[in-house]
């Protein structure tokens, strides 16, 4: 789908409104601030539709360019895009880093996108990439420069003691495994004390409390993927992505 194609669709849309009596050339031209002959020539294809006028038409009609193609045309455009991009998914890399001394990453602020083959992502529903800061508790899962999270609630809610989770506590983030407590909650597994202080994270066992603190399931951890997005070569899977 091209820009010229969208212009043609907009003109055809206007012609349909005129034929249906929804608008008139003279009345709509007055609303747009152009002359009636100019509007007539636009509809006849004798004058080029400029971007400012096209935007005024869309605003006046209360529609966007996505309202112009038919569902079939949109489907065809999406299929053509998938063919151009290949069998990959665009995964956002968000700002910030996961680490006990770092502010929680800004999941809504995307730095860039990394295209990863779908076969590598398996059943990951909402993949997000985030940088990983230095953390003594991750010594056993090195290298740890970047992590792939599944932020979908269903992936986050499923507890298993062998899984690693991205936790948000007091505005900071950490990657930890969890263990149930006697009162129905959960505690983080801390392999090393930091500054000789216990660093245990406690989490409520209620679904709302869990989702508030457990912001992602860590699927993979490893090197920076931006130059070569091959998960199996640059890191290790902490959970089988086909089992989610």
C-alpha cells in the first residue's frame, strides 16, 4: 500500500459521500476553506491532493487513513509486509536496566526494536527485551547483559520454583527465583548478601499483589542481541519458550 494509493482511496471515499448525498462539493469545500472548483477538480483527478488538504479532509470527516482501506485490503497489506520482513517478530527493547541498584525500566519507552525469528520465541505472548545491570545473584546465569521477558499476565501468574521472574519492588528491579512462604506469600531466592545485609524480597500471594510485583517471566538471558539476534548462540533459555 503506497501513499498515492491512500490518496486515491480518500478521493474515492469522498466521491461516495457525494453520490450518497452525505456531503455536497460546495458545502464541503466551504468547510475545508477551498473553492468549489478546486474541490470539483480534486474529485475529477485534475488537481493533486496535497498532504495538508488530505489531513483537513480526514479531520473534518473524523476518520484516519486506517479507515480508508477495506478489511481485505488491510489484510493483504499486512501479508505483504510479513513476506517482506520474513518469518520474524519485532521485539521492543525498552529503556533502563534490570538490577537491584537501578530504577525500574521504562517499559513504555522503547529505544529500538530487534527482529527475532518466531521459531525462537515459541509461545512467548508479549516479548520485551531489557538490559540487565550487574547483579551478584545472577553469577550462575552469565552472560547477563540482556533479558527477554514475557510480560503477558498468564505467563507471569504461573509460579514454578525453577523459573526466574522480573520483580519490581520499591521502584527498583531484579531478576530472581521465588519460593513460597508459610503465610501464603513468596520470597525471593538470594544467593548472595549485598553489603552484608539480607536482601530478601517478599511478595503477596494474592493475584493482584503478585502481578504488581512480578512484571515479567524471564525466558532468556544473554548477550546484547542488537547486532546478532540469535538467542541460542548468545545466551541461554531459562524456560522452554514452547512450554508457555
